[in-house]
């Protein structure tokens, strides 16, 4: 079945960069929508970056807009989250998730954060030190 594997987390100094990867098996990303979420200890899960592979539309939360970029490599069946200018508040476990186009009722990428995502990766820890 569909499996997602998130990787690339680690320890980085404030102001540094990391690139997270989300590798898919059991499906290809075409006709899918990908979300990146994060959760810090004791805090609610936060959706931070979303992509419609079909339309190319993207959405970023205000907390990461201008610093993070979501992209895909169809040949590798992998989604990336490039994270620049990292801050200590970015410390969290990061998860990738996927939702098929069949479950999407609008092409507006601004609506992607509000859907329920069906498939989730295991998460990768990002720690940003001061």
C-alpha cells in the first residue's frame, strides 16, 4: 500500500538550512496533494507547506512563508521541503502527508491545509539551536 518516508532532519544552528525529503512507495505523486506538517512537544500539529502536484499550486503558513519551499522530483517520486533561515521555534518533528485529487473539491491551493490527509510518513526530527 501507500507508504511515505520522511528523512533529512537533524541538528542545525539558527540561521542555517536543511532539506527534508519525503519518499513515496505504492503510488506516484502525480494526481496527489502533499502536505508538510510539524509538531513540537506539548504543541498542536501545524500544517506549514502544501503542494498540488497536478496544478503546481502551493501554500505556506505565515510562520514559514519566505523561508521554506516545497517541491517535487517526479523521477525520484520524492517531495522536498527546503528550509532556510531556521529559527529555534522551528524545532519540531516534521511529517509529510498525502491526499489524492479525488478527495479535493477545489483547485485553490489555499484550501489544502483544511483537508484531512489520508497517508502519513513517520516523521523526522529537526532541532534548531540558538
